[in-house]
C-alpha cells in the first residue's frame, strides 16, 4: 500500500517535519512531484536542515528514499543536499534511489524561469526561480533530458541540442546573463549523479510493495498550488494532489491507502496570487513573527492569514483526505481571538465553493470568530493536555471539512507532536 502526506494549502505546511516523524512506520519514502522549489525543514538531533529534493526519510538508516519520475531534478542542488546530509553521517549511496525517468533541470531552465518572470513584471508568479516551469514545459513538450539519459553516450549531444533550443528562447527574452559558471557546476554535478543509485523506479517500487513493504509518498508544495486545481496561473507546474502520486511514481490508484493532509492552524502563502484570508495588518505581522514565516527555499517573507475552510474542504475533496494533521498550532498560543473563513463573498453573494478563477476578482472572506486558548502548548504531548478551546477550534474544522484532525504539531522538533 502507498500512504500519502501532502499539503492542503499553498505549501510550507510543515510536511517535512511530519514525514520525518512518520518515516519509522514505513520502509520507503518517495517524492512524486516538484523539485528544488520545495524546502522541507527537519530538525535532526536539534539541528535544522532544509531538504529540497531528497525525501524527508533520509535520516532514518533503514528507510529507502526514492526520487520518483514525477520530480524535476536539479543535479546541482542534489549534490549540495547530499553533502549537507553526509555531514549528519548519512550515506546517500546506501538509501537514496532515483528513477531513471526523472526529468532533469538544466541551467538554461533556470535562466528561462528568470527571463519569463522578468518579462511578466508586476504580474509575475513569484516563482522560486529554480527552473520548475521551463523543466515541466520540456517534459510535456517532449524535449526533456532524463536521469537515465545521463548514463548514455550521446548525452552531451542531446544536451547541446536542448541548450540551442533554449538559447533561441532566451534571445527572444533579451536575456544576456552569462550562465557559463552554472554549466560548469552542472556538469560536475552530473558526474556525482552517476555515482548514485539510478533505478527503474516503477519496477523498484512495485517489487518492494509485492514484498510487503510500506510506502509513504511525500508531497511538495500544496493543493492550492496544483497546476490544474490551484489558483491558476499563480501555481506551480505539477499536480501536487494525491492523483500526482500515481503518475509520479507509477503506482495505480487502487494502491493508495491513507491520504494525510497537512494544514497549518492558520494559513500562509509565498509568492504572488490570490489569498482571500490574508491579513495585511499587525495580526498578520504577529503571525509571521511568531511562526518565523520566511521561505525555507528563498528566504522571502510569507504572507499570513487565517485558516481558510473553503479552500481546505476543496483540498480534502480533491485529494480524498482521510485524516488531517494540523501543524504550528503553538504559533496561535498567544492569541485571545481567532478567526476562520467559512465562506467567500463575491459580488455580494456568499459561496462555499472555490471559483475557477480567483484572480482579478474581489473575494471577501466570511469570518467566524473563536476564542483563542491563550496559553502555552509547546510542552503538550498528549491530547488530554491540550486546552479545551483548541479542541473546540479543531472540532469545528473537522466538521466543516469532513475529515478529522488526527495529529497536532506544536513545535518544530520531532517530539513536539500530539495524537488525538
Ligand atoms: P514544508 O515545506 O511543508 O516542509 O514546510 P517548511 O519547512 O517550508 O515550513 C515549515 C516551518 O515551520 C519550518 O520552519 C518548520 O521547522 C516549522 N514547523 C513545522 N511544524 C511546526 C510546528 O508545529 N510548530 C512550529 N512552531 N513550527 C513548525
Ligand atoms: P514546499 O514543498 C511554498 C510557490 C512559489 C510561487 C509558485 C510557483 O516547501 O511546500 P515555482 O518555483 O514552483 O514555479 O513557483 O509556487 N512555491 C511554493 N510555495 N512552498 C513550496 O514548496 C513552494 N514551491 C513553489 O513561491 O508562488
Ligand atoms: Mg517549504
């Protein structure tokens, strides 16, 4: 069986910490989409590490970690990450496996990402500039290079072919930056990539499943950034929802078991695009400060607001969420008043459905007030220790969304977790 942990909001829900926590219950942790745009923060023996492409099970010696075919992989970032992980005494050559179908991000993808954002000006997506969009475009455009190709003799010829194609596009954008240094580190990183375990990912996973092994698929980004169902065009370029697990790993829908949706107790978004519950005031500032809401990949300040139940219920529906995990509950510890968005008001009409286009229209959130618990919770380890007011807050979410919060995370460390 394949269980799934994924984000229900606009990313950064705390998936990395949660996957690391659940990893000992699984034999395999597999990333199925996204790439170095992700930043998954883990605390290992009190030390912080941010993973971008390596699955968050890497710190568990007996866990196999797979980078699936649905990922777009930047070899340069991967090499850096492997070095960072090695400093913790982890040998990636032992428990990291990469699908030969995984698409590669080349330096010109990063250049194209930058050029495209620059051209968009004020309407830019606010991409992480990691080359994600252009890399997925080359996949659907059937031009991409894949990890398996790196091992082939004609790789350099194929690389040059793609680079020439990209150069024409870059010329159109009037992009003149020299990317020579990027290319140098790219080819160095490819040599390193060749020393890692490259496998036929779909057979590899199926053999393990046949042997009774348990797989946990780790999502990147969040459901509201999904290319089909997110706040288009302010989205990422992959299917971040549970359906992406099937295409991103090569497993059938019948193999999907639990779908665990991660949500913050409030909501954040980094980059451009609609965000109905955003608080552009002191309260938003307080959440950002208390929750250290700054991007793990780009360092950008995250936009903060109240939890959005309309979007959360939508995400539960799209993903088939069987249970929720609520993170960063402790960030709200100091608040005496909390709000939740229970509907959107658009043109004077109330709706509980997400409009297909949220951009360019005014969405007023209908807010329901809740009494804050206004007491420290970071020390809580059992449900009985959690304040009643937090339980009331959670009960309302459960009822509205139609899936229960089963786990509350109350701090960034592994042991700061409470099962309900
Ligand atoms: P991801 O991309 O979903 O893995 O999330 P990020 O790592 O980008 O952002 C989550 C941030 O919140 C990280 O800095 C985590 O260390 C931190 N974090 C995770 N869970 C909790 C929690 O329950 N409480 C607090 N205070 N911080 C948390
Ligand atoms: P994790 O896995 C939050 C956002 C970017 C931008 C949009 C498109 O850490 O939750 P892209 O580089 O993908 O073309 O950017 O998506 N974005 C994320 N926001 N968390 C992430 O990943 C994100 N990955 C991309 O900020 O708005
Ligand atoms: Mg993140």
